[in-house]
C-alpha cells in the first residue's frame, strides 16, 4: 500500500513539474532560438541536463562547471548551454529540431525539478517585396498571446528600433526614423517611402517574459513603382499585383481612386460597385492581377493593390491606368505608313541604279562597247588555228 501511494505521488509530482501543456517556443528555419529552463538559478545546483524527448536522447549536461555536448559534431556546433540562466540555444534551426525538450535541474540535496518546452520550427520568412516610394510591413512572427518583454529590429546588424518595458525607441538619422514605425500590436516593422537602399537583410529578436528568445531573418526587395499601364477603349487590360510566388496570401485588395473594387480573402473573391462594372472586372487568383474588360474613359486613374500574407507582412503598390480612344491610338501610327512607302520606293530606286551600273560594267568587260560581236571573233580565231594545223 505504501509503495502504491509513493508511486502515485511521484507520478503526480512529475505531471505537475512538466505540465500537461508544454510552453511553445517558435523559431524560423535557418534562424536561432533560446529555450528557457523556467527554473530559478540557485547556488546549490549540481547538475543540469537537457534532453530531447522524442526520440529520447541527451543533448547537454552541465555538472561541476563542466559542459558536455552529445550527438554528431555538426549538431554540437549548433547548440550552446548558458549556465547563467540554464537556457539552451539552438542555431541554424532545422525542421528536425522541432519537438519537446526536457530540462532536469538537480540540487545538492538531491531534489530534482523538471520542465518541458516545445519547439516549433516555422518556414523561413524569406523575401518580402515592396514598391519604390510605397510602404511595406515586415512581420515579426510573434505567437499570439506571447508576453513580450523586449524586442529589437536590426538591419544588416545595425539596430534600428527597440521595444523595452512598454517603450519604443528608434535609431539612426532623423529622416530615416521618420520613415519607420514599430507597431506594438504585432511588432511588425513598417517602412514608408521605400528607397532602393532599404533593400537589405533584416532581423528581429524577440524575448518573452519567460526568457524565451526567438530570432527571425528576412530580406527586403524594393522594386520600381509600376508607373503607367496603357489600354485602348473597348479593349481589355491586366494590372499586375507583383505577388511573390512562395507567399501564403491571406488577403488582396484592389482599389481604384481610393475605392475598393475587388478583394480576395479566405479563398473567396468579392467585387464591389455597380453590377455593370463588376461584370467587367476579374481578379485572377493565380497571380492576383486585375483584369478590366471593355475599357471606358472613366476607368482611367490611380489603382492600388494591398497584399497581406499569413505571417502578417503587408505591401502596397500603385500604378496609373491610361485609356486611349481607338482613333487616338491609330492616329499615332498614321504617319508611319507614308514613311514606309517612301522608304520602299527609295530602296527600289537604289536597287535599279545598282543593277544598271553592274550590267554596264559586265557588257564592257565582254567587249560589247567596241561594236564587234564577241562570239564571231572567237570562231574566227578557232578557224585560223585549225587551218594552220592542216597546212602543216
């Protein structure tokens, strides 16, 4: 009976120590992450062991101020145990790093404390694209409900904005600081009035109140503003959305002169405006371009496309649509036809002159300019040669 109660007590203690629902820490593939122990650092700690639970294997052991790592050499180079806070840092995250990690802390009295942390490795953020002169939002990839204590955005290693104890700080030239905004809601970094020099690598480091630290990197590409798209009245035209192929699109909104005309959200496409107008436009889910048929004069103007991805990144781009009358478009090329005809006549005249000159030179070489036929002269010479042979 005593042993039964003892086993139940041990089982309850283990469940209470590990928790039914492990704390989840998110990291991006290729980035780095820090798994916090969640256990206070006491002076009487004699041993700390980090393990991966499935498959169960020892990762690192800290004992008598010595740190021992286990596993293949390339794996050991990617992990670091920090005795200061008992956390486990994993760099160059890979998909197989995901799983449940257990940390066991043993005190000098022999008492043991265990915690389990769940690591989730997300796909890399990759590349975010924005149009020159427009604005773009770089996602921080914050897990909803995560209690953030500190956050830093860097560009090529240089700190540009920081969130600490509820306060936001910006760094760099004043002109640059006016163009960036850190949104406390999702900690995304918005850059307005995009310049070509903004195209570079960005990194965000997030620290939760629990001590868990996550880093994500991404690359910003800045392309030129689309400028002007031209169409002919009565015909159709396609306005591009510049969607990055890999992006997991959550929403696309097209606006004309500030008024929403088409929207893609949750795999559903909606159109807005008069029925006659809605019949003339199509939002293509493949590349999210906007097609306008039977173009009218009133279709001309400024168009804006706003794109949002599941990770939270947003981008906007604008372009101008010009609509020409068919007669106007044909009048632009009407002068080309006479020019082409004149060029053709000139070419024919040059060829005629060249041909006549070549024929004159040929006749001159063949003796026609002397007035004596060339063929009889040859015959006479042959006859004289044959006569000479007979006489001999």
